[in-house]
C-alpha cells in the first residue's frame, strides 16, 4: 500500500470482454456504468481495456497478450485496482493478480457488493450484505493470505472483513448459518408488519426503478420522509414506508425500495428478498425512469425483467419519467386517463399533480364506489370493511343504520351486496 493511498482516491482500470461485434454497444454502456460504480465506491478510473474474444480465456479471461497490455497500463498509471466487467473465477483472479504483480483484482459483482457494504445502514441491511459477500467473495479472496491485512478499507475488501477471510471454511459456513438465522427472524418481523398493513386496508404503493432514478427524492417530496438523497448509485438500501394522502382524501402507504441495475448479483437478490418483497406485495408499482439518461428505456426493461423474476409481473404499474428538468425539453403534459405514463421532476415538483391523479385512477381501476347501509345489529361489519376496503368519507349514524361509502373491488362488492343501497333494485 502506498503511503499516500489513504489520502488519495484509488486509481482503477476497468476491463471488458466483447464476444461479438453486436455486443460492443451494450458492453460499452456496461463499462460506462462501471465507471459510475467506481466513483460511488470512491475510486478514480484512469483507463479501460476492451478485449474482443469469442470465449473467455479459462486462465485469465482476456488472454495472455491482452494481459501484458493490461500490466503495462497498470504500471504506467500506478493503478491500485483492476475491475473486470465479467464474473471471474477464483483461479482467474489469482492468475491475473500474479501477472499484474501489485493491483487488486475484482469483478463487477464484487464491486457492487462493496458499494452495498459501504451504504448499508440498518442492522438488517448490514446482515443481508454480509451474507451476500460471504457467499460470493470468500472463495475468491481466500488464498491471498496475510496480504489482506494490508488492504483494510480498499475497494472489494470491505464488509465481512479480513479476519473472516483468513479463517477456515468451517468458520465461514458457521457464520453464514448464523446470518441466515438472524435474517430469517427479521423476515418474520417484516412479514408481521406487512400483514398488519394489509389488514388496515390501506393501499400499498412501491417506488421501484433503476438505481439513481430519484426514488428517494420523490418519496421525500411527497411525504417529507427525510431519506438520504445523493447523486450516487445505491445511495439508499433500506426500504422506507410513509403515509401519503391523495387529493381525494384516500390514504396510501408509499415505500421507497432498493434500486436495480444491470446484472444485479443474484446473491444480493437472494439476500435482499425479504425487502424486495415490498414490491411484490404492493397494490401499485411506480416504476421510476431517469428521462435525462440516454439509456432510460434499456433501464426500464432491466427493471421490468427483475420485477418479473421476483414474481411481480402482474402487479399494476405506472411508468414515471423523472428528472424532466434535466431533459432537453420538459414534456409537461397532463396525465391522460389510461396512459399509464407520467412525466415529472421530483427535484422541483413539476408534474406532481398529474402523478397524484394517475395514482388515484390506477387505484380505482377495477373498483366501484358503493354506498352501504349497515343495520345497527350488524355494526361489526364496519370494522371488517375498514380492514378490507378503502373508505370514502366518514360514517353517518342515522335512524335506520350506519350509512357509509367505500371503494369496493369485485370480490367485496359481491360479499357486501346485501348492504349496498340500490343493489336489490338493480338485480
């Protein structure tokens, strides 16, 4: 470690593998994303290499010739870290490090795990990140031996810690078992809280989307949640839920979720499954896209694919194009019924009225307003209605019973049809 390393940012080189000419544009986008990931992790990218090769070299991924070119670049630029866009095996990491003789070598997944470790705040988040890192990085970092003790704080080595990686495999398995048990308990707690919210009958809305699309900014604007906002990838990891009152007085629960990214490590998806289920269990998804990003449509497809893999393919959704203040022209158009798309700026508030109108319409889709009259000897039904349906105003206590208005889906419309005013006349 250089004596100036703690004061200066680490210098990094990124390496990509392109198998066909058709892949080049997509790989270039992924490499640009690696630069942003490194910036978030606290490093400076000083170079990049792209190798055109039909199949990865089993020993070094990029082959001996390109590896010599990489070694020269690292030596000339005094590089501390090399990040491969492709996943590396333990033997590939070892062979590349031996050839480079100095810089640490990690892959895209290890970098993302490191950023998650850096930004984890809650106890649950830290446990989830540690579990994912143990499962992925331990076998890849084992074998570095005592050199790990000289890498404290370097990118790719944060999280579980050097002491864990210097112990035997049995300890690591024991630690993983402990983490799984702790996360299981927290998952039960989260499930209990989710069940309580479902009993309340309040609609649940999850804000999802690509990392750095502005999800936390939108939640703060709508609810004064006070969630951290930063122009970084994965600035917030822990889901935050707040109440929001819509213009028609309907109360909803709005949840900010962890951001998505291309090739999100499956170890993270597994470890964060209990928190990602906030999206699966939502009544409505607000899928945020950064309209100022040229890759916004591709990022939307990534988000849709990840939601499908989580089991949320059929959940109603509203596409929200954010950061319109940064776009060349702000498409400040009124929300059109049924369009399922809204354009806004969470930074300055433009487009928010259209968003609230769209949310209101989406929640009402497939539901009907109904006025009910509950005899006093059936007053207990009111509590059940409040748990299962959306109330529209306060109950009115009259001579012949309790008059109430609710928004009912088809199931509850039939269930409570005997109390719906005018229902018998229409049958």
